[in-house]
C-alpha cells in the first residue's frame, strides 16, 4: 500500500457507470506525482492516507464491481510531511 | 487511477478477438509517456481523462472478457495542463 | 496497454508447462528496455505492437491458464519510430 | 517479490473494515522509498523481509477478503544492508 | 515477462505457509535491481531466466494458492549479458 496526501476532489462530467456515485480524490505521492483514488472513508484535502491498489482496491470499495484500481483504506493519524518529501 | 490526455486514435490491422470492435486511444501522461487505453465513453483528442488499470479495466470495459489493462473511466471537466506538466 | 517493438524470438530450453508450445518474443519499449511477450498473432521483428498486461494478458492468450503477464494484442499499422523514441 | 526493511508501525485512526484488526508496517526499499505492508508474521523494526504484492498479497494475508496489496511473506535471516543500498 | 539473472538462493527463517517448502531465488534485472522469485524449474546462480508476474505467477507456481508474485517460467539458452546491461 502507498502513502498519499489528498489534494482535492476530482470532478468528471462523463463517468463510468460503476464509478458514477462515488467520491473520487486527486492524491499525490512524496514526489508530487498525481493519481486519482476512490474514497469510501471521507478524507479531506491535506489528509495523509493509506491507499490500496490492484484487485484489493475493488474489495476495499465495498463492492468488487466498482471499477477502481486505487482506494483510500485509512487516514494516517500523524505523518511527518517534511521527512516524507525528503 | 491515472490522469491522461487523449492524443489520437490507435489503428491496428491485426487485432486480438476481444479488442476487435473496440475504440482504442493513444493517451499520454504528464511526462509525455504514451500508453493505449480502451475508450467505452467517447473521449476526443485533447480531452483529459481518468484511466482505470489492472483487473478493474476489464470490468470498466463492460465485459470482463475484454482484454484491456487500461480503460477510460471518465472525462475530467477542467484540468490545468500547465501545472500538470510541472 | 503499451506500445512495443518486436526485437526477436525468445528461445528457452526449460520452460513452464503452460508456456511450452507458445511463441515468445523479446520486445522493447521506447527507452530500449526489454521485456518478453507471448505472441498469439504472429508479429515479426521490427513490427510495432500493442501489448496487454496483467490478468488481461492471460485472456488475450486464448486460455486463462496460460501463464503470461504480457501478450501481443495487435499489430500497429503505422507508427512514427523517431517521435516515439523522443 | 520485493526485499524491504521494516521501519515502524503504521497507525491509522479511520480504517477500512477488512484492515481494521491487522498489523500494518511502514517498510522501505533499497532507495528509501516508503510503502505500507500488512504483517501476519510479526516482523520488528529493522528486520529485512520478503514482501508479496498484487493478488497474492491477499492470499498471504490468510483471507482473500483482506484488502492488502502488499503483505510480508517471510523474514530474511541475513542480509547485507550496505550492498543492498548500493 | 521480464528477463532476470539468478543471483543466489533466498533463505528466510519465518515464512508464509504457502511459500514454506518452495525454492526462492534472489534475481536481478539489467540495472542490478534485486527481486525475489519462486523457482519451480531449478535454475542455478548465473542463469538468465524469464520471470512471470502478477496473477500468472501463482498459476506458474503449479497451484494458484501459492503466494508468489514472481515465478521463474523458463531458462534462457543464450543471452548476451553485455548488451543487456547496456
């Protein structure tokens, strides 16, 4: 699993059926690289989160038909952003 | 999920059976690296899209027998290309 | 899916049962990095191909028991090698 | 499978149901890049471990419903940290 | 699939149940990066091998319950190490 920081919500006009009603967040890794994660937990911008990839992402979404390859699995209590960015 | 920009259509003469009637697009990431994504939504060149990988890509294609490992899952409404390219 | 160029055949003396009778090709990406792909289509050295990864690679091989993680899914009609190598 | 060093425990306040009662460890690779692994074995900070990814990570967790994409699969007896870091 | 060179055996004291009786090898890619692969074929240090990843790795291990994400699928007859390392 990876450590990401939530940047903001992701708004899309046309969207795949199984993603249609889901919360998507833009997240960044320690190098600033952006990805998009499904959020079944309710993370806010600035939160550090543990993200789950591959087939486990679909299970973590609560329904394996949900077409996600990255899902937020937990909110990290304390994280040292400065040492993370290196 | 990743953020990609649609570059153009991908034309192939000989193609796997399960991909045969599908729309394929050449997409690029923020570094200009090219990949090929199945497009069940109808994105146009220049659109910024959310792409879905691994086993979720097959489900997002509408039929898990479709042999894709990257499928366009949504068209992003507004995206700041300049900050994306960094 | 990725864009690869076929380099040559891959010859192996001892091989996994499910790969035993299959055509394997050495392929390269735009940086010259080499991988090995199963080829159910019949691509020739120099051909540019679309390759399919993860679980979709097994389906594209025609039988999900075939132990491939990269399968050639189509031959690209025209590809600009110079702009690809950047 | 990858070779990781256990750095410390990962504490999260809100967590996915299937991860709720599991031990998570922050692990680093030879470049210092951090990831999070589920630990069904009981590794301690400083241990070098073999980590298992993709769908095998769920099986290694003891229950394929457990939403992990990286699971500690073994503790390495002796490992030369200096040559590993290169 | 990837091209790896076998470096040595991997010895672990505590190990996941499904890996317990299996041969594990430390392998390196063309940049010297180390990974660990399950070896159902019997490769020796110095051999160049084709390795199989993701879910296909479990099938190549002979039993999809075996928790591997990288399995040796064949021994390469002749490989030019110097051009491989670039």
